[in-house]
C-alpha cells in the first residue's frame, strides 16, 4: 500500500451492504479492512490507497449505492461535518476522497 491512504469508517449496516462491493472493485493490494466487533455497534474500518483509480472506484460504488439502493437514512460525515447527500455529486465525493489523508464515516439508520 502507498503512503497516502484514505479511510472509510462504515457502520455495521453500511458494511453489510457496501463492503462486498468495495472488496470486489478494489484490488487486494490497495485495501485493508479492519473489523471491530468489540465496539457497540460494530464498525468496519477500510483503508485504501489514495490514488485516482481507487478513488474513482470508491466514488462509483458509493454513488451507485446511494442513488439506487439507499436514499433514506444514509449519512456521510467528514469529521464533525455531515455531508448533504441531496447536493452530493460524484465529482464532490471524488474530491472528498482525494483530500490528503481523507476520512469519511458512513452510517445508515438501523430502521431503514
């Protein structure tokens, strides 16, 4: 893995739905997945090489999932800032993923 990485913190509900797609798209050499079942609720930490290719694949997976599968109850956070999903474009998400040492947290309301 390169020195430049991005981190996605996925809630258990997001992980169950999105992680298989991410693992299918991103080459094993470009991804590390850490499952934390001890924390309540459990979380998955995904660290990826921060290349244009990987960020493009992640953007496609996340945007497709957002637009086709889950439109209600999904939240994306950058630090303490919640991203407005109604204004989120593929270009904006790609830009967020390409920020130095990017970290995004994706959650899904458990009732959804």
